[in-house]
C-alpha cells in the first residue's frame, strides 16, 4: 500500500515540475517543436504504412496532432479518436471520424467526436498516438492522473507511440502495475524505440 501512495506522490510532484517547465515555453519554441514532431511522425514508416490510426486530438499545451490528423484523412487512413464516457469508471472509447467537421467540444473542453457518431469496439490499430505530460526513454508515460488512457490501452493491440517535447523527457517516470509502457517516444529531436523496461 505504501508503494502505491509513494508512486502517486512522485507522479504528482512530477506534474508540478512539468507545469513549471511548460510555463517557460515561448510560443515560437512550441511552434518549432510541433513542426519537428509532426514532420518526424509523418516520415515514420509505421505511420506511412498504417491502415488505421488511433490518435488524440491535441490541446494547446500538448504536441500538436493537427497536421497528423489532416494527413491521415487525406491519405485515406481509417482514423479513430478518443471520447471520454462520463461516469465514475473513467472509461474512454474509440470513435471513427472522417473529417474535422466530425468533432465538437466535449469533456474538459477537448475536441471529441460528435455525440451522434457511435463509438466502436475496435481494439486493434496499426498505430496508436498517445499524449503525455512527460515521458522517459523506457516508454514510461506520465498522464494527467485520471487513468483514461491506461484503462483503454490495456485491451488494445498496435504500436503505441507517445509524442513528447524533448525538454519534458525525464530520466525515469514512476510506473505502477496499471500503467502501460509505450513502444516508441517521439520528440522534436529523436525517435526513441522503447524495448527495455
């Protein structure tokens, strides 16, 4: 029990550290990093050959997925994005969309699929692009703490790639038993294969 509390405390301390680091990002730095991250991703062979992708819709302070989603739409890939289902269970579902017009403001003000678009039971994707607050080179990922992604990823198949700003790459993210490791971490400077735990 003690290790669980310690893990949560370490993660919360890291979140505060990330918040402080992000406060020093300039708009120019953020824009340049986003261009580099998206360019690297679009050249990534797993993206180019992917028939289906699961991809988060980025918020202002996250690595942008705008160009990634637009390219996926125009190249005929099947595109799935997350939608949070309200309730105590903190469950997320994948929803197939075909254009930006399929999105609206949803939970926490995040762009989500319109309510009339049904979710899917699909759990097998060619490539999954996952957001983070911070990450490490083992594939450890620090989220916001709600657990939506870890619950969702537990039952999925496909390469999991985390987009992370280089300055938010830490030596080691504390990981619990319920936390899911990434297969790759992509920053504006490098693509990191994460085979070792």
